[in-house]
C-alpha cells in the first residue's frame, strides 16, 4: 500500500492548497504557545536524504523564528566532547513561549556516532538505558516532547543522492559522511531498530512518517504536530493602522543622496 501511494506522487497544486491550510493553523498554534508560555520540543531523526530539512522548512516558513527555533548542531567541539552527553542539547531547550525543533538530536549517539564508530557500543548502550529516564525528566518539567522518525526507502534515497550529485545548488548536502551512510544502509537499519525499540516509551513515543513522497510526508507531519500539541485559537482585536503623524515632516529622501546604493541589475 505504501509503495502504491509513493508511486502516486502528490501533485504540487494539491500540496500547496493543503499546506496553506496547515500553515494557517501553525500560526494559531504559535499565538497560543506565545500567550500561554508553553514549551515544546520537536525532534527529527531519519536517514540522510529522508527529508528532514524540507519538512522543517514547511513548518517554519510562515511563522516567527522567535517562537519556532530550529537547532541543527555541528559535530561537538573538543570542549563539548568532555561534557555530559546531553549537556549541549539541554542548553538549547525552550523557554516559555517557544517551540524548539531539533534537526537531529541527542539520538546521534544511537545512530551516526554508533554506526560510524565515533562512540563505542558501551556508550551507545548506556545512552539507550538513560535516554528514557532523561526524557521523563524533561516531560515532568512541563515540556511537550514530540519525536519524529522520517523513513525513506532505499531506492528513493538513492534517487535523491543522485539528484544532489547533478545539482550544483544541492551538492553541499552531500558530505563524505552522507556517502558512507549510503554504503552502510543495513548498519543504519539495525541501529534504527534497536533505538526505536529501546526509546519508544509510553511517555515519549516515536512517530514514524514514510517520506518517499516528500509532499505527503510534510503534510502528515504538520497535521500530526497540530494534533499532538493541545491548543486553541486566541481571540485578538482587529488590527488597524494608525494615522501617520505629520509632525516634523520633511523630505526624507534628500538625506539618502550620495549614499551607496546596490546596483539595480534586475
């Protein structure tokens, strides 16, 4: 069934129509989060080329970056490597009125770090044992935690990688690490299976979204977020532009004469 739906790619017109509706609701969610000082974490995991970046962009492109903050951490520095593993992530947790979206998260320890040999099996096992306890602590502290795994198929991942190779504006998305992850497909599958089994708990379950059809995946993800965060529309007074004051009126373009303007090439 999933393969049949993937073959029937959602048409752009249909996608944009539905996306607009969902983005309006995200704006209502934003008002509620800001008004009630709610704290939310949404984390995205999945294989390389699973569509995390595009999904996050669809969520955030119509809302305020002061409410929806995206965190995409680079590899840890030498100093960060000596910290508690969760420490650099917790520094970026939300304050009241914020939704923090992690583009990859502490689950690197059970995924890329483990598969690529950056952390030994004992560290991965310790992480898997402690992670549910840490997430319980976060939730008990009043933070809503939503965990999303984007599942892309083998053939679709290959297609996306090849498209990046041939596209100069997307080649930056291909790193040596990405190519190695492509080679180690089944190693990642095994690591995924263990991670999901050990860390999908009653208090912090994983939700899996098939992402071979990017458009459907984005819509399904936003719809899930809206259903997972309890909110209601905030009544607001109708906005009316005030009259401009003519006090101190002068020709305010004169002061721009002689300044450096960008050449109008278009």
